[in-house]
């Protein structure tokens, strides 16, 4: 009996060690000292620091990591980071595509410039071949400190606009403040919000068009549909904790109960971009059924989600691309959102791609690539965009 007891205790120690080791392995990387090297001072868009950057930079391109000033939705000054990339042989002034990235996480170590800046960026090679610059913000709280306001539209949009302002101040590259904004998923939501606030927040930045790929548009419907999948539940944990940090009337304990709260907090502190997300999925296996004990509809969280639907108005052409087989942002939800924009008079082109899922929509070989480049080229050329709302 004693031998069996010793073996049992030994197994428990081994299991606990494996779980603890897995938890440590799955934690986000710590951003480099560069992200903490600047003092938050200056007007929104002020360029604070620049350093060369080479993580995953394609051959034939040069890149830098920058810090710049922006503001939160409550007016608080904040520092954000971004990656700026240009074709190696290009002469300025270069027209920039401002990239708004999709879901990486909410911890500082989940910043695209930390873990890989070009994940799920469509048409990178084609963008460089056109001679355009790339300006990809991390948003506030990714890379830098300050907390990331996940799916809070105006917060991200300000970071996008201020990244273009900052890139235009660089001496290392001659970049114009005339831009077309691209964004995927969370970043599609950010891109649409960028179009909504551009004239009010940054009239010195000429936003010529918004291209949103599988954008998180109807947020209440997105949250409701996310309860069926593991990645959707990870996204919901990011959203719940970010909204609780951003809005005084949203409290985590009003929506999740018991042991789920601490588990969700742990998931919300982890990235969703590589194999380490498997640990989050393992934790979710301990929480069968719906993530929320109280669904957001009719609650402060539900009202905040409604506030963050990017309904416009838009002073520039908008191009929304949607995969018909998207398992995260569902096509019927997106189509209803597109119809709403059309009804409100948006100059919209809406394209649906048969067989493409949430990530394959923005893959290098996606059918989207050619149309996205052609549409962007026309915006930079000042050509008129004919909406297809009648279809």
C-alpha cells in the first residue's frame, strides 16, 4: 500500500510539473527594451523613436520599428509601436498601405512586431511590387504598456491614423500621409473605424479608401456565434476582459461565474498566434458549454458592443471581402451588415469568395489578392469607385 501511495504521489508531482511547465511555456514573450524607451509626450502622431527591424522582412525590402504618440478614447496620451516597411529600391514619396492587424491577443508580448508582423497580411509581395510602403501598427498595449482595448473601435483607429502621421516624419523613408487602410478580422473592424473617424481625428491624413477583410462587424452577433468554437471562446475572453478594463459599467463577474473567471483571465493573458494557444484550448476543455453564464444582450456589455459596431458614415470608398466558408465571422452576418451599409448610402463594394475560410481569405494565393491590389491602385490614382449595392 505504501508503495502504491508513493507511486501515486510521484505521478501527481510529475503531472503538476508538466502543467506548470506548460503554463510557463505558453506565456507571451516579453517585449524588448525598445518598447519602453520613449516618454509619452507630444501631439498625437509624433514620432518618438526609430530602429532597424528585420523579423520576417521579405527580400528586397527595408523595415524599421517605430514608437509614436497616440491617444486613448478618454483622451489619455499613450505610446504605440508599429512596423514600417518600404521596397529597397523605391524613391519617395511613397504611398502607404496602413495595415490594421487581426487578433493576436491582449498582452504586450502578443504584438505583431514581437511575434511576427506579416501573419495574415494579404498581398505583401504584391504591395511591395507596386512600390507602396507598409505601415502596420501594433495598437496601444501590444508591445507597449497601457492595456489593449480589444475591439474598441475608436481606440484602435486612432493608433492606425497616428501611425501614418508618424511614418510621414521618418527621415529613413519618404512616406506620404495619403493612405489606403487594409485590415483583417479584428483589424477589419479597426479599419472601418479608421474611416469613420479620419476626418474628425486626423484631417491631415488623407484616407482614400478602406479595405476590410472578414471584418468583425456586427459584434453582438459575432459574440453569440463565437460560443460554439474554441477560438471563438478565446476571442470572447479577450473581449470581456478588455471591455471590463475600458468601460466602468462592464464587470467580468456579471457574465462568468465560479472557476470560469480565473481561467478566462489566464486565457486573456495569452497570445492566440502560435502553438502556445493550445494551452488555452486545453483550459477551455474544462469549461464545456457556453462561455458566458449571462449573455451580453440587454446588459452594459451588450450596449458597449452595439456602440462599437462600425456603421459609418464613411467619406471614402469601402471594400469588404468575405469568405463564404468563414468559420469565425459568418457570411450571413457579414452580408446583413453590408446591406445595412448600402442602405445608409455607403460607397461599398462587397465581395464574397466561395470556399475561402477566415484565414485562407488572406493567404498569399487567395483570389482576393488581385482584386485588392487593383482596387487599392485605383484609390491611389484618384479614380472613382462604383458601388455594387444594387447587387
